[in-house]
């Protein structure tokens, strides 16, 4: 039994309504919430909106990058605080408050003049106040409803990010072209109020046992968090989050430039990017099914081996088959990493600290995603190409795959976890 176990066997999760139709309604609400979350609305629409804003105010690339940095770092810090709030007051309340504040920030942004300092403060506010709609909060609700199908439920929940990333940018671009960026941002805020909040209020319910345990075990929450990050499991998962966030987000954002550097046209490169996106969405469901049936680190080890092969193939070959295999390998890993983290946190660590611990893991993921692309770009400029960076990513992925063998079985953790 892990040393942070704090509750007796009588507190074991009862099976009433577990893996039931009620739980899948909660998954739908979480899927819908992530589709309209701050991560999708800002991250995937940022390029469209900032281009229009820069054209109006005369901003350059520096202003655009610092505005996004203000959002990114504040959302990383805010996500941890919202996770702590969710462990104390519940994920549903967290989502409702944060989404209302997010909508208010969007409306404020649509009204402001182009004062750069004020814009930085508002983008930071969007990241901080809206980070209660990030995946750890929705996951904290979903995991309480599932045991046998937890991996699939988390995969279906996270698919909301992929679907939102696919459909919202072109819609935002259309609205911006037709009506302007201020109106487009107002519509995004209205969508949160009209489409997201009512669904969350009606369907995003915590399992009864989860509510009871939040009250019963409230005194052990701080100790659970402290001990979790004194365990090998916690450090290994945090390292996994940091490196996969950096490597995979960089690979997704730079995939088209890498192929263009190999001589591919923008149209052809975009086609392979679409294959990567399809693999991402498919990977969420497929990997979710597998980790419900097979020890999750073994599943992730296999996925990371496939991704490693994709990087090495991309390094050594410049053929359509090489690009296809690289796109599928990267897409599968991107579609699995956050789901895997949520699943492992739910299996290893106590329920009363799930949202906080997962939020810390997600913050590590975001930190990697924010910093590694800069290093990859510097390395490409220094060496005159992407080759060394691709090889380095392949080596690191191979190391991460082997690291999965260090994660212990989680059966001994079950009675005290989600």
C-alpha cells in the first residue's frame, strides 16, 4: 500500500451508477465544455484574432508573442489554483464560475482600445480566470463516474479539444473577415454563455461518492499533495508531462514548416497535417479503450515507440510514406498524452487531491509547450535546418518510452483513489 494512503477500506468507491448512462451524459457535458474552453477558444483562434488586431493597431511579431506569453503563463499558474479550488468546492462549481469570468473577459476585450499594457493585463486575466475550464477540472468530474471504462471516458472527454481545434479556427476566421475581430470575440463570449454554461449547469454533475469523499477526506488533501510529489510516480509523470508537452506541441506546430523545408508545397504539407489531426482524434478513443484493458504504461510505451520511429523515419527519409508514418506517430502520441496523465493520476493518487495534482501535471505540460518551441527554433536557425532537432526529439521519445517501465502497477493504490 502506498505511504500516502489515508482512508480505511470502508471508504472504497462503491459501484452504484459507475460506468452507467448517467456517466456518459457527464462525458458529453465535459466534451462540450472542453470544445468551448479557454484552451480552444484562445489557443486555436489566437492566430486569426491577433492578425486582425495587429493590422488595426500596427503591432508586430514581438507584441503578438508577448501577448500570448501573458496568456500562457497566467493560465499555467491559474490552472493550479483552480485545481485546488475544485478539490475543495467541486469541479462543477469551478467550471461555472470560470466560464462566466472567461465570457466577461471576452466582452471586455472586444470593447478596449489598443493600449498595449491594458491588452497584456487582459490577456493575462483571460488565462488566469479562464483556466478553470482546462482539462484537469473536467477530468476531475468524469473520473468519479467510471472505473472499467475510465480510459475511454477520458479519451472521449479530451476529444472535445480536438474537435474544437478543427472547427473553431475557420469559424473565427469567417466571423473576423465578415464583421471584424471585436465582433468575433463577442460571439465567442456569447457562445460560452449560451452554449457552454447551460449544458454544464444541467449535465455536469459529480458522482455522489465523489461529493461525499471531498467532505470526508478534506483534512488529508494537503498531505496527499505533498506526499504525491515525494513519490517516484509523481516525479516520473511530471517529467513525462514536461517533455511530451514540449516535444509534441512543437512537432504539431512545426510539422508544416518541416515538410516545406523538405521541398513539399504548402498544400501537400497541410494534407499531412490533416492526417496528424485525424490520428490525434482517433488516438484519444483508441488509446482510451486500450488502457481500460491493458496496463496503461505498456500502452503508452508502445505509442511512444511508434512516435520514436516516426521521428527517426522523418530524419532519415523524405518520402510520402515517411511523412505519413511521422504524422500518424506524432498524432497518436498527442492524442494520448493528456488522457494518459489523467488516467494515471486517478489510479495512483487520492481522490481528494486529484484536480490539484492533475493541474500541476498539466502546468508542467504547458510549461514544456511554451518553452521547447523556442529552443527548437533556435536550434534550427543555428544548425541551418530541422534535422538535429528531429533526431533529438526521437532520442528523447525513446527515453520516455523506456521510462514507462519504471511506473509500478496501480492495483495496490485502488482503495484510496478515484
